C-alpha cells in the first residue's frame, strides 16, 4: 500500500502538466454519488461474471468465459464510462 501511494504521488508529479493525467471524478453533469453507483454496479457485475464463469468448476471445459468477461467490460465501458470513466477497480483509481 505504501508503494502504491508513493507511485501515485510520483505519477502526479511527473504528469502534473497534463490535463488528462490522473483525472479521478465524475464527468461533467454528474455528481460523485452517481459515479459511485455506476462503479459499484459494474464492479459487482464484473465480479459476478468472473466468479460464475472462469472460477466455476462446472465451466472448466468451456472456452466462452473470456467472451462473457469481455462483454461485461464492454457493457461497463459504454454504460458507466460516460459517467465515471469506467475504472471498475478502486485500487487502480486511487493509485
């Protein structure tokens, strides 16, 4: 956790002049709670699909779990990407 915090501080110092670097927050016209709800719903959906496809013993012979996980990512990008940026991972979002 300390290394992640230091990496975030270093990245902020390096990319300070860029307007798009480390932009964490809702898009214009949306509030923090709306972005949080979008992130919560799509993170739950991603975890649910991964745990029920790739991690289930019943699906060990199936090759379609990658497609289902990819489609969840696409749905999240289109659905929540316009509201929150579609990070779906708080550890990545906060550094």
